C-alpha cells in the first residue's frame, strides 16, 4: 500500500497534478490509450506481415525459380503454368474477375430478399412475430461459415447438379458458380436483413404519417417513402454484405470446385475465388507456392478496399433523406 | 396470399422434380475429373501409379474442367456426380461409390497385402549399417523402433494414418523383453528420422507413440524426399550434417540403394483406388486408361468403353 502511495506521489509531482483524483483520472485515461494502441496496432502488424511475405515472390528469385512478373500475375488466366515449386508463372487475373462476379451475383440475390424481409419484420409483421423473426435472423448470422459450407456441399451441390441436368447441362458434381453464389447469398442474407431492419426502423414516423395523410396506402408508403428514406442504411448493409462475400473462404472452397483457369461466367462450371485459392493446399505447401498465397492476400485486401470505396462513393451520390 | 402459396408450392415441386430425375446412365456424357491439389501425397502416389508422374505437381497437364477437392470431398462428390471419376486412399473407400478394379484386380485390403492389386506404393524404411552407429545406445533404440514397426501397436498407428500395414501378430508388450535398451532413461539421446515426406505423418505418429515406450528418446524428423532416405543413412550423405538413423522411401528401393543385410524393409502399403458413381458402367480400368482420362485423351465415357 505504501509503495502504491509513493508512486502516486511521484506521478503527482512529475505532472504537477493538484489532487489524488486527477492522478487516478490520468491513469485510467492512460489505460484506455494503451488498449486503443494495442487494438489499432494489430491492423498495422497484420498489414506489415502480409505485405512482407506477399512481396517476396516479386522481389526475390525464390530460390532459383525466378521472380514472379507482376503484370502477368494481375492479368493472367491460369493460376500456375508448369510444375508447382519449379515455376514462377502464377496469375490471379481471372480469379479477381471470378471473385467480383460471384460476390455481385450473391448480392443481387440476397439484397432484394433481405430488404423485403427487413421491411416485413420492421413494418408489417405483428409485434410477437417480428420478435421471433428477428431472433431467427440473429441466429442465422451467428452460424459459422463451415456449417454453411457443409450444408452447401451436402444439399446445394446435389440441388445444382440436378438442376443442371434439367437444363440439359452436365455440371461437375454441382461444384459451380451457381452453388457458390447460393451459399454466399445464404450467408450474407442475415447481415443484410439485420442492418436493413435497423435502417428501416429508424425512418422518422413523421415522414410515414405524412405519406399516409396524403392518402397513400400502407404498401405505397412502405415502398415509396420508407424504403427510399432508408436507402442509405440499406446501402451500408449491402456494403457489409459484399465484404463478407468477398472474404469468405471455407464455405466457398467446399462448393466452388477450385478451378485453376478462367474466368468462369457460365453458371454450371467450376470457379474459384481469391480466398479459396489461398486456402487450397495452404497447410501442405512451402516455398514460393506458400509465399504466393500472401500475395493473393494483398490482392484480396486491395480488391475489398476498392470495392468498399466504390460503393461508398455511390452511396454518397444516391444521397440521403434525413433519418434519426 | 393464395398466389404466394401457389408460387411457393410450384417452386417446391420444381425442386423435387429436379432432385428425383432418375435417368439411365448415359455413356456419351463427358467425364468430369476430380483430383487432389498439387501438394497431396495421394496425388503423387496416384499419378506415379498410372505412369503420369509429371502431372503430380502440374495442374496444366490435366484435361480442362477438373475439380480440386480433398479426400472426403472427392468421396462425397462421387456419390452425386454420375459422370465423375476421382481417386481416394483405399482406407476411405465405402459402399456409397464404386471402387474400380485396377488391371482386373478388385481394390481390397486383402489384395493389397497379397500384392496383386497394383495401384499402390510401398512405404519402406532403411537404417544405418549396424556397425555404423555412433554408439550402441543409438543402434539399439533404432533396432527397437524397427521391431516396434512390425508389432500390432505399430500396425494400429499405420491404419489410423490411412495406410495399410503388413500383417503382424505380436504386440509390443510381447517382445519388449528383448529390448533392454528401452528400460533405461534415453532422454538425452536424439534419433534422427528422414526421407520421404509422404511418410512424414506416419513416422511422426509412430515416434510419438514409441518414444515414451523406450526411455523417452528424442525423435528428430526432417523429411525431404524418398531419395534422401537411403542417401542419408547409407549413401553419399551418411556422414554429412544431415545424417539420419532411419530413412523412409515411399517407393521400392532402387538397384543403387541396396544396403547392408537386415537394414531395409517395408512398414506399410499406401493403396489408392479410382472411384466412380455407383451407376457408372465401368468396372475395370488399366493404368493407361486412367492416364488417358486424366490427360484428356478420353473426353467421354463412350471412348473408354469402346
């Protein structure tokens, strides 16, 4: 106790504090500052680590294999030409296109369903029902991605395989763009629904009442007034949704088929995303084949940043109606 | 609301129809290839078994449109995909898929052990020459380890790791009386293991189980490839920095790799089986067939059957 008192005194003298209270206050503030620095520095550590590893294939000669050509890496249409561990001919160009294509398609499926569900929960459903539904959505959001992956490889692959047959197409066991899009749409649906619901609920009652008073029906009001007022929030929900779609690895690699060349635009053929490519064989590989996965990680981070920046730009252009 | 219900039921029926489409197996369909990724030991074993070694680590030699999955992924896919073909380790074969005969021999564990089933590779070991150990302790621990490989305890570990052990009848408890070395404290002794990286997992499991039974000697693993197995125990590098006490090779020893009497042997078989959907009409393949399928010379099942 004496020791602590002594230290208090020292700090008090050092910083010219007037009372013990101020010292305590200072220490607590310092504690908050340290936690902030710790949490914020992780992003720096991660970026530095990924960049350090990911840059290696381009700047070193990779143990005699030769350095990877950056332009070829960003534009090529085959993951690796030649024998693994002996070739430097890596490319992710087609995988970038695959990733964006798949994320966009899954957003196209998940967004209308999610927004309409949110509208139902927030405005139309009776109170009890909406509470139950909200819990269901929260549960869906909490399901880990590997479970979605297992569901996908057990149910969705079979469904897609048979669906392709109906269309007279032979799909490789259902491992395809469509299966990936369906799994991702399922995964981002709860995110979009939950956030859109918050946005819809925070639309001011006055706007709604005004619309109703002007003689618009409930449905007209919901679609033309509530949704347009909440569009900024709904857009934010989609941004988070597409972020999850771009970054999902486990579930995707179970249903995509992991194509090694592309891009794949046809619904029933195998595809691959940046994350599934990183994951494939990660635990068993070494050397350039390992380092190159970090380079793919850099590409993924850049793709996510650019997509988010683009969507945020669009969001600003759409404008905003005043909401609480 | 009525319309909604109608729409929903329409969708459901559509799905059911789509799922219940029981059609004849059509041999004019394209073959869908399933493969492990380039870092897989099963892939290396399969490709060398069908005479297509160069494709073990090179995806671009395979026919277009292949699907990359893991062992279980290929197994479950083959229960769905009527026109697919893949390969898995024999230990994981079950009756949800059809395991193809290889050169007319059915893929069973009995046929692997009696050496008639061809799509397999031996897991071999080689130790240093018995007069070439630094001291008797190291030699005796090595000999005890080799003896352990032949026991039922060793066989269980090999089975757990997905390979097929040779037949064994005695347990370690039956024979440990012959190995006094394991009664003393060996925690200061390091025994070095190396060679084939395909055997690394099995070797790690074996030493992890055996070290506590033999005075807690320290096993050191450095698996760099089959050719280093002999080279670093009895070959050109046996006295170098990378020397080993026990080396492994996931292939038969070559004529240039014949060691001194009693230092080489086999610990297990690694058997691989080509699998197809149960509806598939193919029952037997040759190594050439499989090579042609994986290289893309055969695009449809018709071409294989004709």
